[in-house]
């Protein structure tokens, strides 16, 4: 890998203070090592730009294959019910879904553009963070490349949703915090506060990052920040931007807490047992490249040149403990992976030059290449959909299966609906167990003359029950025992089949014809509410 003279010697470039400037507004205390200005290593601008562009183009090229994910279908419907909050998410993603669907109705490629751009920006920010931590050009490229080929980045950024944007916001905030800690320029807390506020309108996890950083500062310093007006003004800015969403949650009884409880209880398609939280971190980038970020975590705690940002190493430890105790998903901690790669890459480059350099370089290149190959095959829809059932991809990438079969399922639901007697069909309603099924009906139903769908799942429950005139219901995905308390007559009409042999959540789901509701819909509707 090309690099500076320092890298050729296997050295980490440690930024030095510009002594002529003297201590800046955030001069270090508590033993933290900061400077008002620092001579940073040269930026690997051209190759870094090419790498980021390659990531974005690859994601865009594959974004139209297979189909919508159930979450994306839900976001599209949520975008037609714009609000400051939803039971399971803040307003940014539904707003973007509405904007993008207005610009290009029905375009899956356009819908997924924000994720592709966020991924490219995350790659760049990983390299910039590495530079702040003393990494030269080779280290910057290694950190960026490890992030670019990771299953973490490619799997999340292939889909439109909160996760790729959350990863971007965490990475951007951590970059700014590292810069603040290195330079002592506390005024940047105002910028960080504004970014955190927007990030909180995407996903609540940004609040955990703030908690983790604060905990790290308490444990490792520089504790002078705890009395900095710039930090608390930035926190106030973030809080003000987040307030409309918090007001919505308060007005609706804090449904997000019920959703979080459901996730912690394991009622999620991607839930893992709590004991697997730490082992799962090893596969977020890949087992082959895990030594790079592990070296970064060790370096944050032990390297004297990084004493100024030791708080961020403690932030990782604090948040790991919090997420394990609260039952958070393993990927909740992934927002700190770019930081760890950025810290570990300079140490890895130094390691490459110490004995058997050619062999070590070969091992690192093989790790990057093998990670790239497996990540692309597993996380992107490169396998023809007709062959997907014969692979093991579903066990490695649950979300890939959930992008298959929606138009077929909706046509099968339409067959049941149009099979009702004409007089009965006029007042019949469609009711689904999940927001994904309801979103699919709203997206593909008009082409087969289906009415809108109703569901008790998350946001759909808040958008109301079927009309009082609906005495017949075509119900999708429920167990019979869920329906018999609400209807006197429940009969099985069919089971959904994607005809591709793909065993996703809706393959084989029952479709029922329900008649004679036992009460009015206002009384029945609470029975169908499900948050999670």
C-alpha cells in the first residue's frame, strides 16, 4: 500500500501541536492530550474518493433487484401519514420516503439512494477519523476499505431505512468528537449538537451515543468538558430539535417503550440472545478483519498518543454493557465500529512492516478481498432470485428473504378478495397481521383492484380500524385463535406461496375469510394492536 515515509517505517503519525498557536479555547486538562492546531497526515483524497464512489455505485447498481423490504413498504405508507412521530420511529425516514416517492413514484432505485450516499459518506468519514488519530494515507485507505467491504455497511445500505442513516450520523458525530478532543475547539459542540438533533429525528440510538460519550468523559476525561458551555449548548440544540418527536411520544403514551420491550424480549426477526452480543461484534466487519478493530479498541485504551480520546474507548465499553443489560440488538453498537477501524488501521500498517512484511501484507489483502467477496454475495442480491432457495443466504442474511414475493402474495390475496360474492365484496376489508403485508397491499394492490389495507401493527394501528360497515374481512397472516374471539365465522381460503421456494416470514401464511364480527370495530380494534 502506498503511504508516507513514516508509514514505510512502520510508524504511526502522531499529530503535533502548533506551538506558535499556544493552547486553544479547549486546552487540555485531566491529562488529556489536545492541541489547538495539529499537523495532520496527508489525506488520501483521490483513492478515497474512488473507493467511496465505488461503494455508492455498487449499491445503486444492485438496488433494483429482488424487491421491496417489508420495512420499506411500511415507510412508504407512513410517508402518507406525515407526523412528528410514529410508535416505532421518529419522522425523518417517513418524510424522506414521501419526498422520494413523490419525485419518482414506484422507483425502488430512487428510494434507496439516501442509503447508498450515506454509505459512501461513512466510508469517507472513517478515513477522516483515522487521519485525526494519526493515520497516514495507507492507514486511511485500510480503515476505509475495511468499512467499505463490511457486511455491516453493505447489508444495511442496500435497503432504505433508519439503519444506514444512523450509522452515518454516529460516524459523523464521532469524527467531530475526536476532532474536538484533539484540537480543543469546543465551538464544534454546536455543530455536533445540530447533527445529533437531526440524527435523533432518524433514530433514538443517537441518544445512547451521547450517553456513552458522556460516560466516557466522566470515566477518562477530559472532565473540563463537563463544565463547558459549548457542550451543553450543543446538547440543548439537539434536545430542541428532538422535542417535537418527544412531544408526540408523550401524547401517545410512549409507545416506543413498548416497541423496545418487544425487541428486548426477542420478538424481532433479527433478534439474538444476549450472550451472543459480544461474539456478534466479530462478524459485523468480518472475522477476517476483526483484528483491525480489536487493535483499535486496545489502542484507544493503551496508546499514549491517543490519551486525548480515551473517553471514546470507554464509551464503547459503557454502551456494550448498556445494550447487553437492556437486550439491545447486537448491531446497536455498530456505530462505533468506524472509530475502532480508524484507531486500529495505523497499528495494523505499523505491524505490516515488522518482519515478514510481504506475508503480512498478503494476509491483510486476502482478508479485505475475502470479506468483500463474501459480503457482496451474502448482502447484495447477486444470486438470481429463482436460485435463492437453494442457497444458505437466508440463514446469513434474514433481510434478503424479506425482499422476495410481495407482488405474488398480493395477487393471491386479490384472488381471495375477488372471489367473495359481489355484494359482500363491496363492504369487505383487508386486515393483516404485520405492517409489511399491509404496506405490500397498498403498494401493489391498486394494480389488482384491491382496497387499502388495515393492520394493528405499529403505525397502522394508529391510522384507524376498518369502517363500521365492514362485516366481512379477508385476514392475512393470523392464527385462527387470533380471529375466533372477534368473528363468529372464520374459514381458511388459501396459504400464500411465492412460487420461488423462498422460506420468508410470509411463505405459507394463511389467508382467512372472516364474517360476523362479534362487536363493532371501535370495540374490536384494541384487540389487534401490536407494537414491536
